[in-house]
């Protein structure tokens, strides 16, 4: 059995292709996230400000990250890691990829009900910068705006 650190080092991050979309949708379903639609994905392929990456371990997609770039800032649109790989550093690996892009700020919006996500972002030094009351109608929750500033 390989150690956790060896597994992290074996991960590969690369762009998602149309061929990957069914696996990404499967992962989104498992995590109760909104599914990425094919037509939306195809539109974003030609937009250099929008990126969609996957985290692969031993030929299996175990995570993904959708984000948009605007000059030196980044907005995280969606992030997910397979449940059996959560709390093992793989989500952090995806955020570290963003940090490696020499950005000034990284922004993310999280439901106030999503305590795990809030704790995850706080552990990476994201700070609360705003609140949108009753933003998520279905979940009856607020949207918490978080920011990691002066990334590099």
C-alpha cells in the first residue's frame, strides 16, 4: 500500500476534455452539485478566461475545478473531490494549482449550510468578505463570499 504522500505526488492535473464530461457529471451527481451541461462546456472551451481542470490519480478522475480568470483575479465556479478522497489533501492540491498561476486574489462563494466547505477554505486562509442573505432559495441559506488575497 502506497503512502498518502506518494499518492498526492502521483496526481496529475490537466484540462478537461469533452470525453471527460460524463465522468465529471457522475462526480457532480455524487457530490450533489449542479451538472455541467455539454453546450455550456463547449462554449467555455473557446473562452481563454474560463478553465476546467481535472485531478487524476491512477487513471481515475478523483476531482475537478472550474474557474474563471479576470486579469490577476480568479473566481472558483465549482470544485469537487470524490468522497472517498476527501479530507486527504486533494482539494488543497487543486487550490494550490490556482495559487501557482500567480494570481492576486481568489474568490469563492459558499452556502452558509456547507460547513465542510467553509472549514476547508478557512484552513487555506480564505477570509469572509461578504454575505448575500437568503441567496440560495432551495437550501434556504445565505451565500458567504470568501477571498484569498495577495496570493503571490
